[in-house]
C-alpha cells in the first residue's frame, strides 16, 4: 500500500516506529521475568527445594498468563511482521528514488532537446543575417520601397512597349527549366519557403535592378538601411515568437504522456514478453514517437542541405528516402525478428486447408479459439501457441527453449494467388512456403507448377508429406515427435511408408531437387526437409512448426529482422456496412498510425487519403461474428489489418501501399505507383483480335493472361476492377472484325448494371466466375457455338480444293445431271463444291450435290477415294456433256475464288490438312487468284 500514494508514507513510518518501541519494551520485560524465573530454581537445594521451585514456576506461569503475557509463537509472528514492515518501507523508499531518477533523466533529455532546438534556430537566424549582409555588400539587396519603385518602373516600361521579365511568374533555375510559381495552401514551415522564394526573386531582379540601386545616393541608402534594419528587427522578433509558439504547442500536451511512456519502457525488462494487444499498441506508440523524433532530426538536418541544394524536388525526396532507408538498415538486428509470412502451396485436395485449420487449432466445442487471433486475410499464430504445439520436439530448435520469432503470419489465400497477388516492388512477400504433397499420390500437376513458382521466386520452402494416417494400420499419437511415432508402427506400415517416401524422393530428383526426411537430412543447405504429417490426426504438426521456427531463426534471421521502413501490400478491397469501402493490408515491416497519409493504386490513378481507422478482430473471436473488430491507433508489423479511409472505392489490390510523411513525399510515391502499374501493364502485349480481360487485382490479371497465353487465346484489351460500360464499348469493337472475340472475361469482379444492359444491346458476351478454369471452359463452349453458327451460315460459300479424274467405265449419265465415278487424286470433296475443267478454257460443269460410296451417301471424301458424284448444271447455262465438252483425259478441279479462300480460312480451318493448303496454293496460281 506504500506504492499507491506518496502521502501515506510518513504516517506509516511513525506507526512502525511506535510499534517497534512497544515491542522492544515487551521483549525486555519478558527477558527479565524469564531470568528471574530461571534463577529461582538454582538457589533451591534438595528435593523439597525442587518441589517448591516447581510450584513457583507454575505459579509464575499462571500469574504471567493472568497478566496477559506473550508466548514464543506470538513473539515470532510479531518479529516477522516487523521485518515485513521494514522491507515494505525500504521498497517504497527505493521506488521513490527510482521515480525521482527517471524524472531527472527525462528532464535532462527534455532540456538537451530544447537546447539543440534553440541552437538550431540561432544558427538559422545567424545564417539569414549573414546572407542579408552579403547582399548589402554586393549591392543586390532590395528593401520594400526599392521593390515597389522597381515594380512601378517595370509597369512604365511595359506601357512604353519594352518587354521586361515579369516578377513572380517564372524564375530561371540552374537546370535551365522554367518553373511556374503558383500560390497554394502551405502546410509546412512557411518561413523557409518565403526565404527560398526571396532568394529566387532576388536572383531574377539582380540583373534589372543592379544599375538602379548603384545610382542611388549614399545618404538615401543609409536612411533606407536604417529603416530596413528596423523592419528586420521587427520581423525577427515576430518570427522568434512564432517559433516559440510552434515549438511549445506540440510538446505541452504530450509531455506527461512522454514521461509516462518513458517510465514504462525503462521499468520493464527487455526480456519480458508482452502478449496483450493493448500493451503492444502502447509500446508501438512509444517506439513510433522515438522513430518520429529520429525522422524529425534527420529531416531537420537535411533541410539545411536542401536550402543550398540546386537539384529537383524529386531528387531531394529520393535522397531523403535513401538516407532513411540506410538509417533503418543500420538499426536492424537478428535478435529482433518480425513474424514470418507463410504461404501454403500444393495440388487440389492434398490437405492445404486442413493443415491451416490444424495450425489454427480452433476448439469451437470448448468455447475457446486456442489462443489464435483471426486476422483479415491472414492468421496470426502467437508465441504461446507455438510453445504449446512444439513442447514435444524442442530439440529440433537450435536454441532449445528460446523463441525469437514473435509468431507466425499465415496467409489464408490459395498458394498461386499468394505469390501472384502479393507484389512488393517486384518481389514476393512470402518469406517461407509449405509445399503440401499427398503421400498416396506423389507429385501432381499443380504440385509441379507450385515448385516452378517457388524456384522462380527463389523462396525457401519445406515439404509436408501429408496423409500419413492413410497408411495401412497406422496408429497415431500427436503428443509425440513424429519420428518416434513412425518407429512405433508395425513393420508392414514402416515398409509401406519407406516405399512411398522413396518414390517421392525420386520424383523430386527428376525435377532437379534434393529432398530428405528432416531427421535424416545430411545437409539442410543442399537438401530440402520433408516432414511426415497428418492434418486429420495432428501427427507431425509439432515437428512441422518446429522446423518452420528453426529455419526462421537461423537461415532467414537476416531477412526477418524488423525494420521501421514501411513495407505493406493491399490484399483485397471490401465494402463493409458502417465503415464503407476498406482495404485489407498485409503489414510486413514498419508501422501504421491513424492519421497517416497513405498512397494506394486506383483504377483512375493513385489515391491519396488519410487513415481513419485501423481494425483487427478481437482475440479468440471468429471472423463470422458481428462487431468483431477492435480499433487501434498504431499497428506494428507483421500483421494483417483492415484500413478504413475515404475514397477507396476505386482502389486496386495487389500493389504496395506507401505512407507520405511530407507533401513532396506524397507526390513522389504517386509517381512511384504510376510507374509500377505502367511497367506491369506495358509488359503485357495485346493483339488486334482477342477477348477483353477484366480481373480484380494485378496479380490475378497476370495469372489469367498467362493461362490464356498457354491456351492460345489472344486478348485485345485488359482492365482491373469492376466491369463498366466503357469496357463493353471497347470489347464491342471486335464485333466488326470477328464476333467470336466480342467477349469480356470477368475474373472475380462484379458487373455494373449499365454494363450488362449495354452488352445485351450490342451483342457482347460477358462471362463471370471466380475460377480461371471455369472461365476458360465457358469461353471455349461459346467459341464452339459461334463457330458452328458461322459454318452453317457460310457453308454454301466455302469451296474446298480438290482434283478429280473421271473413271470412263463408270459413266452412269453423261448430261444434266452428270453422274459418274471419279478418283480423288488430291484434296477434299464436299457437297456444294463447284467443278470446272481448266484444260478446256475453264468450262464450269456445275456443283456436286451428291457423293456415294457403295450405295451409301457421304458428306466428305478425301484423297485416294473412288466415289460416285452427281453434278447439277449451272442455272441459266446450257448443260455440259461428257464426251463432247470434256473426256476422261481432262482433270476436274474445284473452282476457287478470293472470297471462298477467306471463308475457309476463317471458319473451316480445322477441316483442312497441310496437303489441302498446298493444293489451295496450287489452284490459286491456276485460277489467278490474288
């Protein structure tokens, strides 16, 4: 109770002293009485004396009891109580001294900071005075009256028709560019801007005003200098007052908070692990204040350099960010790690989702969530759960019993989407991948794609051999290390496991990868570890988590070291009732605060807005529960958070999020996002004919385009975000070229009503789905349907190439219609093919209306076949006769034209073979078709 209030210390001290004196007096009286009673029996002699002394003892004890004397037990309790009181007193005094020491230390730091600020301001004032003095000596300094006189002279010269450079419109800067100075709202230090503007104006006016200033009399110059010094003095006093106000305003309300934060951070040992979210947020605020002071010191030191710097604003921002990056990199430590971002990859139905559920380990029936905090788009596994799950296999971790990793951040999106969607300046945000392989099936198609994806990104990974519970006669035990569980299995089970495991090792070797079981791994740098697991029974999950922690704390320690430099990516854009449109962000490094100015990519350009709220779900609550979000003022990496802000309706997912600490940084990051998006979109090569592709994120767009490219489907236009009317207008241009490409493939996006109405009006098809394969199947079915419609529409105009020779022994009718047997020497014969005789001046015989073979009708006959054909004469012409107009020595050929060739190319290409195209080229030369 001495720790709670300072005012109670003195009264308690007095009470302690009084109790101590009374206890001493009682002790003295007790010792005197005991000595008296001890001396009495020693003087007695003989047995009678002993009896008398015994009686005296009893009598003395009775008298002592009647008087209310203290026994030995009570005395010991009193001494113990007295000792505790003394310890409490000493502890209170020690705490008071510690508090005074902290106050003094904080006061010293505050005074030192104030002194440095004062020195900086004095230095700035002295610099300005020297500049003005230097201009006076050069004769280029202009007072207010001189500037007004100069302006009047300029107006008179312009009225006379003489062109004079105007003031405050354009200034010549060292890189020979004209920069227009516009009046706009200033949010930062005005004095610095006005001083720099004054420098530029003076440089412009120096050439025009030097002669006039030189001609002014000395006396007037002295008078003006006296007046100017008076004005200068007033200005300096006013500026110093403004500086003191500006300096005191931010410090006064937060001084007590800073002192409290300082005391808290000083009194808490560095080895203590804080698990409460609120404590973590308060720690984040204090660390943010430290980083903000460091940034302010850095920026204040850089402003002096920027005053004398002649480079462009973007170059200055780039240098400032580079210095900030170097400062953050110098503070990195492998002893302070962030939570690693882990993605799960594998083939369909190998147990990816089941493994995630087991890692989360939600005990819904017990009313608890197993200490897991469900986060937006991600699952945060805290340190307590890691310790609980790995207690049976601590020896796998090099630092046995010591965990540096604060937790795990597992992304709850499909593996492909994690890699494609999580883009941060060209690199994946995934730190470690778990490749799930079905022990029963080995490597499958999507597993191979996942391996290629991992190797392209150069992401470290471990292999989970899942479904070991499917082995014959498997006896699971999730309380033990999976190595011991395997040793306890029957011989048949072990033999089956070894056989299937060796087959998978061979399959990995075929892909150029060395793998081994984690307890048989000779060299982790050359062999990837395989951990046998069962997501159903939980066997091997502890070993899997232990291997993840071991890799993170050894191999990936440098990559996972925490830095204050912001690294965040927008995962998804969602609309939530009561909050409006929000963005789900994975914060990998750095921190975000309410009020920060963020820059994200938008459909119509970069979006600049302020953070209104940072939301994360409550601990031990599911995402489906309403009102599950808690507000935080500051969030420190690595986390999955929901950011609420204005104007996020048209924001795009899959691109980084930036925070602008200053106005010029905001402009710089806007250009940066534009360049990232422009580079990504410009790398996509469009074609004149093709489908129009729309996706929700840049990553999913790239995945869909890659799939279309491998499927030989061209694309003529792309966009990100919902389908609007303008997208339908762009896609409708394909109706004039080829209607089969007048299609919009909408992947995981919504379709606006006006877009759907316009598509129905003009005839553009919209296919919408959340799965790439379904979109592909829908488009292929549409293309087949359009192809059949076009073939039926243009079948009577299509002419296929063929060469026929008449068999004279099979002339059944020589005229109107001609019915004869022929052998197909080359090409393809179809119904409706026009036949002519090139050797007889291209006499046209008519069209084939029937084809028979062994009295069975045919639609198509190919090279080498002997068939009977029926040729109807051309309407309006005299029928041709076999033996008069042609005979068996003449070759019959199909009569082709430019139109017929184009129709075959466009709609009947699949019916043609390579030899048919060669014959088509030969016939083009015969019939002189261009």
